[in-house]
């Protein structure tokens, strides 16, 4: 009986050593509201709008600009991605460091809908080569005002219709804007990357990025209202914050961050 037990012990040591020397790990984190309670829900002012009845068929229409879960204080729709540990804003994650199996990706059709006078999803995360379709499953007409570095489109999408962008998506540093000019409160963003290391926070503010190579990378947190800043008066959040990704375990839990935006000192009320 000693031989199997000795073999099992040796295998256990090998497994432990392997798990303590991971080359790629999954990182998990959470973005939380910087306050003791969630901000009040803001309702869209539809007074006098011709489509008020259609937009409010399920009740008052809530703004989706800032969504914070009342229980967890998690902030939804925060785009999170990795970039090099440098201060050159144009630099993106080095493709040579991407896990080989992820170096190339199959094209995915990304879909944005307009079911109830809001774009769903509010933020779309995509990789270069993906395609984009904007649908209108509501009973009223919308238009899609789309503007990226390579394509601009501003077309009416009737009830039940859809608009498929002519060109595959290409990576760009700034978010792509999507708007409906018939319903001015309707906006959305599309972020496109040339690497796989990005995520979007869920309703509890949680996110997960898989197969991240160990090393020191910067993590950027971007919300529609602005980049997360460690100091509210310094606008450098677009560069991200150095984070050491360790290979001690297959999954690395990051400390939650409390989201705060850049506040221009010149605009502060004295």
C-alpha cells in the first residue's frame, strides 16, 4: 500500500507546483459606487414627446447613463481592459504576449436592439473583425446615428427593421458612438479591441478576463461618464493602473475599486 500512497503524494506535489506556476490566469474584480448608497434612479423626461405612450408602455422610462445596484453598489457597464505598463496612450496590448490560442478569433455578430426606447445593450464590447447589427424590435421608428473611425451611418430603422453595418469592426482607441436622434436620450457605445483582454461589468459591477499572461499590466476602467481616477482631480485614468498579475493560482481576485471620475478643479463650486 505504501507505493500507491507515495505515488499519490508525489503527484500531489507536482500538481501543487504546476498550479503555483501558471502562465495564464483568470482575473476577477468588481467596480463599486463611491458612496454609502446608490444614487437615485433618474427618469427620462418625456413630457410632450410624440412617442411618450410607446416608450412608457411598461412604466416610467429610467435613464441608463448610470446604473448602480442598490444592494451591492456595483456599477454596471464599466468597460475594463488591459494595456501595456507604459504612459503612451496610443499603445495597446502587445499581440506577442497574447495566449497563442487567442491570437486569432472568429468573427462574431454583435447585436444592439431598441426594444423600449433605449439601446440594449448600452455598451457593446467587440474584437476587430466582428460585425455589428442594430435592430429595432419596438413598434415605433428609430434612427441609428453611428460614427466610427472607418464608417459613418445615419439611417432610419422602421419598426421591426434592422441596420447592418457595411464594414467589419476595427479596433480604435475611443469608443464608437451610437445615437437615436428621434429620441435624444438614447445613446450607446461600442468598444473594439485588437486583443482578447477586455470585459464589461455586470449589474453587480463584477467582471472577469480569462487567460491573462502573468506580468505587470495596466488595467483601464472606463464608464460613459469618464475614466476611473485614483485622484479625482488628475485626469490620467485613460492610462490605467499598474497591476501585477501573479501565476500563483489559476484565478486571481482583485480588490474591488470604488469608481470616481475626473473633476475639473476649474468647475468646482467654491
